[in-house]
C-alpha cells in the first residue's frame, strides 16, 4: 500500500520523538512492502514563531490531504504568556476541530516489565487493560461564551460546558463498538449528580446501550472514577467520557502503565484522516537533550497503522518490538529501574528497529 502521512513535530521533545516514529515506519514499509510518504508541517509554538499563528492554513491543508497525521507535542514556557489565540495549544485544539476528530482513544495497558516503574503496587496494575474513549471536539474546551471581562468593576472569566445530543451519541456509540470486541463493558463517566450536561449524557448512554445487548453499561461519577482508577483499575474495560474529564483521567491512568512516556493515542473522525499523538506533552525541561522516551510516539504510529490503514500485522509487529525492548531491559530515563540500561531517544529507537 501507498500512504501519505502528515508529520507535525511541534515543540520541545516533539521534534526528537517524531523522527523515531518515522524511522520505525520506514522499517515497517520495507518489511511489509508499503510505501509511506511524509509531508512536514508546522504547528504550535514553532508555527507561532515562524508564521505568526499556531495553526497555519497550509498545515490544515496538508493534514486534510493526507491519509493520517502524526503529531509530536505542542507547548512550552516560551509561549506561556502569549494571548490565548497565540498559544501553541490553540493550534492543537484547532486542528482537532478542523479534522473533526471527535473520538480520542487512549489505551492503557500495563507493560509487565514496567510494573515496578509505577508508583502503584504491581499487584494493583498488572492486569490493567483498559481504553479511555475521550470526547475531543466539544465540551468545556470549545463551548461559547468563553473569555474574560469586567462586570461592575470586577474581573470575571467564563467557560461553557455545552454538548448536543448528537455529539454525545456518536462518542458513546464508538465506546460500545470498541467494547463489543473487547471485554464487553462500558463505564460511562459523568457528574450527573450536579451537571445538566451529565444528566443528558447519562440518558443518551442508556439509550445507546439498548443497541448493544451483549455489552454491559455502568455509570460512574467522575470523582469516584478517579478514585477507582487507583484503587482497582482492572475493573475497567472501556471508559467513555467528555473532553475535560477524559483529559484528566487519562493522565491519571498513564501511571498504571509505569510512565506517561508510554501512552499513545488515536483521534478519529467519521471519515477523514486520523490524528495520532502521544498523550504526554512537549517536556521543555529535557527538550533537545536526546533523552526523551520515543515509545509513546512509536506506539501512536502503531495505532495509525491499525486504525487508519488496517495494517494489523504491521501494528502488532511494532507493539511486539516495543515489548521485547522493554523485556530485554532497555529504558529511557523516565522509566529507568535498577538493573536496566538507560538509552537516549535515538538509541531507544534503534533498539526498537533491531527487534522489529
Ligand atoms: C492532551 C493535552 C491537550 C489537551 C493540551 C495540550 C491542549 O493535555 O492531549 O491531553 O488538554 O487535550
Ligand atoms: Mg492532557
């Protein structure tokens, strides 16, 4: 097969880890006889510096004309004081909206060899295999009004949590479809004891559940879900939730894998190109030092092979290579343990290539 992939390195370690993903994809192409072509484009702080906007028009065009998009990370202290529309994060949110990627899949599986890199007890996390399905183009991140103003001499700020029934329905249905081919359980996370959006969310979840008789639906309040993720994470199969709750719970859940540096994600639309990015950020503190963990980025490219290109064997081969590397005791600094060998970003990529 022949595929065009848009490459958006972004900021900080994004630039380093994305090269790892490209090297792995090239090796996959050779091994399985596919051709991958890459178009690079700017996003985030980099784009603000070079083009005066975090999401240049050209970037959107390149992404829309691609078969899938790989993105490193955006953000950094350099742009923290910028006005909202010139913040790197606006570029990422804008791209998600432009591509209509409402469905964000964040798989969380414990790598047995990393179990003791987690701050949680091994026996709590070793059975973990869950999928967070986060709504990605609505909710508090996009609701209007949003902004600041003066009211009666007082400064105020507002954000709006807004969803249409249709937006809820499509993401909840996605969660059920995934659960059908997994352990057949959906946990819908909301705050229905307080929020109106959550009350509607719960009703919609009950309705969608009717279409999937073999999948069990459970409702859980978000505060309880945060607690249960730490107390007994292996009770979960698919967790579906709105944008902001999903943002918070997925960072929390990353600790179940040992490190945030291991968590990959796929963001899918109804029909256009998918967007693949690691869950972690741009890690400005270690940027440019060739120290970053490229595995979440590499695993994100494996998700691309699977979800956008239906290259299941190829995706499995990449995932297996990552597991083998960990098993053989190779680590980057963030997941280093006693008796393991700490590698640089490039060396870690090289190891994955060897095992591939
Ligand atoms: C994530 C990130 C982003 C988000 C930021 C960078 C805007 O935290 O993908 O989880 O909040 O969605
Ligand atoms: Mg986040």
